């Protein structure tokens, strides 16, 4: 039986990026099925009366250094985006649409690379268009979908459902009922998946 895992993320979260780049390896090593769940992190933080650790100056300084450390460890490019924080509402709506249309991974790859490797200002519509064009994605359809009431409601529902499951931030991996919060917990989530797989063997 294949273990199913929910991965909650927001493109505006640099730690979500560092967790995202680990997902293919987790799936390959464990055989788990990863369900990618786009949410609006701002909505989660508000509902949980939480705040970004990047809002605390000393913690922000440490956190940037820590993310650089982990990026080097994972062998992935990373640069703290000078435009941070970026409103990701339309980007996450785009993710809902991309998921429905079957190209969420291609969309996420392009957005995450632009945001956390290339330091692009994805709060600017023109810049978003350039990123989508370069990735050969359906620009007009994606942008139109971000204003579609059904897509808007779907993102709200996903975000509300995440809060009901106990989320207070992102990234989060849910393996069964066990929550693993933060990109540095992905390895422990993988161990949990392996333990579940062994128990079912």
C-alpha cells in the first residue's frame, strides 16, 4: 500500500522552497505519493494568530544564514529575495488552476526558481508574465484563472482546511496525522514514511 503524504506550501515562503526541492527525492526513495497542497500562508498565519519569524530582526538574520546553509547542503540555488515579502495571492490562485489542469509541478518549478534563485519581483504582474512565458506555460489562461471566483474560493477552502488540520505556518508535511513543520523536518517525515511502509510490508 502506497503511503500518501500532504505537502502544504506557499511560494512566498523560502523554507517552503527548500522543502519543495526535496519532495522528488522523498517520493523516489520511499515510493510515497506526494499530494501538493497550495495554500495562502498569510491566511494561515492570520487564522492561527501567528507571525512570520522573518519579522523578528535577529531571527531573520539567523534564518537567512540557516537557509543558505541548508541550500548548500541540498545542492540547490538559493538567494534571499530582496523584494520579500511578496503578496502571493495571485501566484497561489495560479497554483490551484495549474493543479486542476495538470501542470502544477512545471508551474511550481518556474515560480520557485524565479522567486528564490533568480530574485525576481513576482509581486509585479509583468515579471510574472515573463516567468510564465519562459516556462512555456499558458500565460493568459493562468492570469484569467486568478480572477475566477471558483479558483478564488478553492484557495480559500484549501487554506481553511489546512488550519482545521492544525497548520500554523508552512511548509508542512502531513504523514497520516503526524505533522512535520519546517524544511529541516523533511528527513524525519521520510523516516516516518519508511516506518509506515515497513509496517505494511
